[in-house]
C-alpha cells in the first residue's frame, strides 16, 4: 500500500514510522526545510502521563502511559527513565496534596527525600511528590533521530514542499499538519519557553514547580542547559516571547533555585499547539484521507498511541473515524494503550525498575 503522510512534526513522523513498520510504502512531505519545524521543536519532551493527568482528561493517562516504551523501542538509548519531581514554594505546599489527589502514582517526599533525589535542591523544599514511572527525552534529538530511522526504513522524505513529486499516486493520505490543516473546531494554544545555561546547578530529571497560572517545569538537557516552560495562552498568534511570559518563566526558575538568576538566556521561543475543545487528539476520516490532530501540549506523550491507531486504520482499509463521544474515545484509547504496551514490550528491553514502578 502506498501512503502519503503530510507533516513532519512528532505526529507525522510517528505515523510514518508505524506505517513503514507495518509494511506500507510511505512518502512524507513537510513544508518546512527540516523535521519538527512547528510546535514539536519547542516541546518539553516529558513522558509524564501521571503528572499531566492532574489537569487533563483520563484519556491522557490511558493513551500516554506506554509512550516511554514506544520511544525506547523506536530510538534505543534516547529515553531517560528518571521519573518526575514535583515541588512547591513553602507558601503553596498545600497544593501538593491537591496535585496528588487529582492523579495517581505519586510517592510523597520529605525534605531529606527531595535532597536525595536532587542534591542541589537540598534545603529548599520541605516536601514534594515523586512520579517514578515517568521519563523524558530531548525532543529535538528525538525528531532528528526518528527522521533518520524513517530513512533506514525506506520512507521517502521531501522537505520544503506541501505536495509529493509529480506523477506519484497514493491509496491513502494521513494529514498531520497541525494548525495548517484548518480542521473544524481546531484552535491554537500558544506555548512559550526558554533555554537557560548555567554550571551552578545540576538536575537529573524534570522538576515541576506548582505555579498559580500554568504548569512550570525545568527539564535538564545536558551540558548545563535547561529548558523552562511553558505558558498556555489561548491564541494562535506566532512571534517572539512576550515580556510578561519571560518574566514569569524566569521568576519560576529562580524560585526553584537562585542559581538560575545568573543563568544565560540562550533561547526564547514560542510555538502554537493545535487543540480541540477537550484538549484531546482526534483521528478523523474523510474519504481516503485521515486527519491526526489536536495534540495540545501532549505531542510526544500521545503521538505513539495515536500513530499506532492511525496505522491500523490505514493498513486494515478501515475508514471508520474516531468516535467523538468522550466515553467511547477513552474506551478505544484503553485498547490502543494495551496493544501498544504489548508491541513495545516485544521490541525493546525496558528497564526493570520502570516495570516494577508501573506494576507490570
């Protein structure tokens, strides 16, 4: 089967991967000159379904809980299985209990346990939450490596264009172009982030700081670099980071550790995330075309499950669209998560600590 995939963000690359592994002859086109030219390039890369569940629908946990295994299977050695630490300033320490109550999988920490996990945070937080089942990756490395993997699988990738070379015909098309798809009901959610550089602090894992307006996280990228993100602004406007957002992100980083006050700001960027009203992704069918869209802030977390689902629809010649009913979608997502877990477990060796923590 010959399939055209439009878009080389995380969704398009993941869909192309699943189709190629399934035996399809895949061509991928992307209007930008390189992979990840849209919002995917500015992602946090946190494979954190339990933390995200605190403010998201249950489907995010169902669909995302096996994402780390998919990435480890597709790109061995890229994923770091270090968990996620959640802390709060002393005045907001009561918010940790609320955070834990809205999700699952948290281990409560006292000040000594926080310091044991992250020595450079010793003495700064009296308590915290640790989600040991979670993981993270560097999104930019993931996008480039996944593209390289597609090339080895025989996928024909064409950048800087919105259509394949003339004369090519395809049985199915999968559109993963985000905001450019112009799907009904799709809205833009602007996210802004910073890259800071300092040798005065080291972190082993993403650290989330309870913030009154939006979830703030600091993710280590290695070599003294840290990503700080991310705002969630109901706007499809592109452009530079606003002064207010930069101040809020810098203040949050400083609240985590004063060393960030002297850090160098090496990048300040923004991207527009595509989202539907329920902030959950959808697969929609129109004739021989599938649309995979609406990942909101969960691209790297939910792309594996949605890509597996889309590939099955294409390869089975099933044109049934994703059910828009919330209950049915979550039930369908549970099946996707179960299938994805079996597939990933058969393709990669998963660290035993992760299996123990997730109760499998």
